[in-house]
C-alpha cells in the first residue's frame, strides 16, 4: 500500500470516528494531514523504533508497524483531542501520541505533557461564540478524565475494506458520540442534557463508562 493510500485510509477512519454530522462542520482531510505530518516530524522521527518491532500491522498484511503508520494512528487521536475536547494543537499532538502508546502497549513516542497542559485550551486563545460547541467540548473533556475506561479497554470495532478488515480499540469518543446522538435536535445543548444522554448510554449498554453522580 502506498503512502498516499495509507493516509487516505486513516483519514476515512478518523472522519468516521469524528462523526462530523453530529458535532462538526469543518473539513478534516487537510487538518488531519497536517496533524499527521507534524506528529511525524516532532515525535515520529525520534521515536523508539525498537518498540515498533514488536507490533504487527492490523489486517491481513504481514509486516511491522512503521514510524509513519504510528504517526498516522496518533494523529487520529490527536485531532479528536483538538476538536472534541478543545485542547490546543500542540497539546493535542502530545495527548494523541501518549494515547497511541497506551492503546498499543508500546512506548514508541517519547513525549511528556507539560504541567500547564490543563490550561492549554483553545478557549483560552480564541473566543468561541458557539455556546453549544463550547459546552460539548467541555463535557467531553471533563467526562473523558472521569470515565471508567477499563470497561471498554477490551472492546473492539472493525473498520477498513471488506477484503482487509482491521480490528481497532473502541475509543471514548465513539461512545461519547453515540451518547449525544440521542439528544433531540430541537433541545438546547447544556450540561444537563449531555449528562442525561451519557446516563442513558450507560443504561442502554449495561456498563458504567461515564461517571455520573445521581
């Protein structure tokens, strides 16, 4: 598979996970391409290649994961930290790399979040007039930190082509999207309506992913 087709595949997976019809209106192809290249340049080039030697590509391909592919994977997570949780571009990049390491039980990316990362939010830099978006980002960010991620760590979903399916870890963001889809279009987005949707998701799926006080 060529580098171009690799990028196209990861873009399609990211667009699927981001659920653009629900929360976002911007085009992601250019943004995720930029995120991938910047992660590759900042962290992929200096990653621990020996760590990748333990990882096989998903799907039917019999080859090891490359730094290029690891950077692609990290960019999928990073772009969601950026759009869904409102972190700055730089912090989202690092969070994406750290999450990729964790989900792949690998220490390829060598980056550490600065202490001030909790205050590095887009809302600190750009005034957002979209109250619904700001609320969703805050709720997504808050509940990601509070979530009992252990209950989904063994859950998987299948993506990729019909002839080369790839099994990947279910992400918090996919569950969050499923939850907020239950909010009727005519209902205002607020902490109360989002919390109600998250509680309904827990009940429907029979697992306590979202930590909510009664």
